[in-house]
C-alpha cells in the first residue's frame, strides 16, 4: 500500500510539473485523449464490434500519431520549464542518486509508463499496417477517386484456368516484395493524400503503372503450358428479331513444352524491349532477343517517337493490362445479357434499343438508375403503343439490368465512361506491334498472322454453326 501511495504521489508530481508549462500541458492532453480513445476502440473491436474502415483509419493511424506527438511535446515543455527554474544557475546535468527512494520510485514509474506507451504504439503500428493492407482502405478511403477500380476489381471475371482476381488483395499486386517497395508505395500514398485533399488529381485516374512480371509469376508460372481454350462469342445485332450469331475459336494460350515455346505465350521465351509513349499505346521501335541468342530490331516505317517516349521491357501486363480491373462495352453487356436470358430476346429491336440506352450519358448513378429504365420504356412505348403487361414487365426487367451494368462501368464524378480505359488483351493491343509496319533492316516485318499462332477460328459470325451441334448435341 505504501508503494502504491508513492507511485500515486510520483504521478501526481509529474502531472503537476508537466501541466505548469503550456507546451507540456498540451502534450499531456493529447497523449491522454489519444490513449483513452485508442484503448476504448480497441476494446470494442476485440469484443466483436464492427469498427469499419474509417474508424480503423482514425484509431490506428490518426490517434497513434496524436499520441506520439503528445509524448514528444511533454519533454520539450518540461525542458523549457526546467530552464526557466534554473535561470542564473550554471548549466549541467542533474545528479541522479538512486539511493533516494523517491528517485527510485520515479524511475520505476517512468519505466512502466514507457513500456505501456511502447505497447500502445506497437499495437497501433501493427493494426495500422493491417488497415492499410485491406482492399477497403485502397478502394474507399479516397471516396470516389478509386471507386471505379474498386468496383471493377470486385466484379473481376473468373477464367477457366484461374480464380477471379477479386480474390486477390490490392497490395498483393500493387506493392512489390520487401520493405523498400512498401516504403515507396506509402511515400507515394502521402503525396496522393495531399493531392486528394487539394482536389488536384486526374479524372479519370490514369491507366495504372504495369505490375512487375515477378509479382504475376508468383501465381502464374511463366513457363507453364496451357492447352487451347475454346471461346464462344454470341452476338444478336440490332435487327427486329434477336437472332443469335456465334463466333467460335480456339485460343492457343501455349507456353513452354518439349523444349519449345508455343502459342501466344511464346513471347515469354524472348526478351522484348520497345520504345513507346508513356501510355504504351504507340510503339515505334522493338528490340527482340530470341531464345537462341539472336537479336533483331524492328522500327515503324512512318511513325516517329513521341516526345517523352521511353524504353520498356515487355512483361505480363503489356498484354494483360487490366487483369483485375476490367471494364466492359455496351455491346458486350447486351450480348451477354441476351445470351444468359437476363434480358428477353422476345422484345423487338432489343439489341439496338438496349445498346442505345446504355450509351446515354447521365450526371450521376442516381440519375442513371432512374433514367435508363424510363428511357427504355419510352422507346418501347413509341415502338409498340399496344405493349401488353407481359411485355412491359420484360422491358422493366431489362431496364434494371442495363442500369446496374451502366453503374458498374460509368462513374461521372471521375469522368469514367465507355472506352476510358483501353484493353490490350484484344486485337487493338496486339496490333501495336503486329501491324506489318514494324520492319528490320532486311525488310522483314512483325507479321499480323493470327491463325495458327494465336488462335484458330472454327466459325465466324454464323447463325447455326455445326460446331455447336457437336459441342451441345
């Protein structure tokens, strides 16, 4: 009991001295408020209370910073107070006599408080890092800035050979291995935070910097051979009757097999460098080093390197440039919805009217949610004034589907609309090099031969291709 009285007296004396000087008094106030708030929120979270992303940012990033700032202010204020009290006395270090029971008690209390402070800061640091590694922190902290990418990530499609990228955390791809990459990413984040508060950021957010291939190959082995993948594309056109026409092709994904690189992924067997603009959309020169060690250089015949062009080494995301943040097109959405029966094929001119409704611009998601169904219903009221209740129900259902898809691909606040982001995993992406315009000194060009090298076409825009009868007898 006597020891506790001494501890209490020591704490009382410390707070009395600390609060006599305004700097240290502010430090005591900040530290106390931050510590109590942090411990309360931590206790609530441990008890199962859902704190949410913003509470996590406040409790594990902002409060610890306030806590540490308060700790720094306390000794500064005490130093000023000591100088004032010792005015006129020669400077010197205080004599610490640990034979004095009061000094021993004071030292023990300071040690215990320091341990507690370190525990609070350590827990806060760990939890702060945990918060910064969440997808919600990356996608929603800056409100609407990253909303388009966050939505595209959540709706990332699942391929035939791999899980959806929606199951992969943002930091797993966008931060490299090791402390260096982590520090660089967070320093960039500090700059982006100031840009956000100042409102000085690009709308839309620029096409992201390509992910390092070393990150991709942690899950996708570069040399893995993948068998041909069958693709069936169904289209319905804009005529009165929604007639299905199918294009069927085998994608020769390929890889390394029997000592040779094959298919689309034969690029992995070469080292390719290219000169391009910052967006990597226009490629003017290509340097190739083949597996046998031979080299070649292909230069675009007429194109000139743009100002600021630089050399890049070809990697996974030069083709798969939006593997986890894919946006669609109005035509693809309507064709998919009709193919899966989400929109009725019985409605006349449904392909034309649905695409037209999707291509209409709206100032906000709320306006689109109301406007698209209304516009589609107005179109069918003009096309068929005698539309029965069953037909109206089909139009209403189609309007809701189209509104949902519009909101997944359009974000007016960020000026993201159809075509804002290019997808290089299609012919337009391939033709940046394979355009028969890049030639070497011998006159040989980078060919545009797709069949047999990249894919084999089974049927092209056919109404009733025989292959479907074989696949689905």
